């Protein structure tokens, strides 16, 4: 009888780990960057003016970084909501055009509207790697000191925006 208890105990342990894993939301991947300084970079802007952007330009401001691409289907899903959010002027919304040809990014924004105060171009994806980008779109809220306070993997939804992001932004702006 005892020889059946060990396999039974192992089965129950594995079943409990499986049950816990299946009840988790895969979009809620913990980010080691939340609570840490946003990685620094300096990239060219998408605009053809030759200007560059660095997170250091945003010191002293609460802002959002939205990683997007013209080839991203999910980016089209969140784009109308970003357009509305940008009209509110709550915080600057900065775009990071990820692994995208500049002409494609410009054309996409011209066609769908440009919610961004500016977009920087991450042609080779190195900045995305530094930020731990799993895939596009992703959105980060960064505080006045340059600390990442929130990361959204996947499209930003109205529910997440109103229930989590906007209250966080209001708190950080105090």
C-alpha cells in the first residue's frame, strides 16, 4: 500500500502546480524593470528632421512609452484608444517604432493618425531588448525620476487605462 502513496503524492503535487499555472493570466508576466530606472538610449526620431530622442529628455515629467510597429496587428486594435488618450493631454505619449522600416512607420501613422508627441525608431530592436519587450504592443509608465512604474504587455485596453494607468499617473504627478 505504501508503494502507491509516493506516486499518488507526486501526482497530486504536479496536478496542483498545473492548476495554479492554468489560473494565471499570461499577460501578467512580472517585469524585473518595474521599480527600476528606465534603460537609457538615444535614437533618431521617426520624423525626417534628423532630431534624436532620449529618455533623459523627459526627466521631471511623468510619461508613457508605447512600443508599436506598422506590421503589428494588435497595434491596430489599441490605436483608436491611444488616439483618444493623446487628445486628453494627461501625459506625453512617446512612441517607439520597433523593428520597422522608417517609411513604413511614417506611412502607417499618416494613414491611421499619430497619437504620439514623437516616435523614436528602434530599427534593430536593441532598445526593445533593454526594455524586455516580449512583443508589440507594449506600454510603460515612467515617473518623473525616470523609474518604470507600470508595464502593459499586449494592447492597452480602456479597462486597464481607466482602472490602473490613469490612477497611477495621477498619483505620480503629485
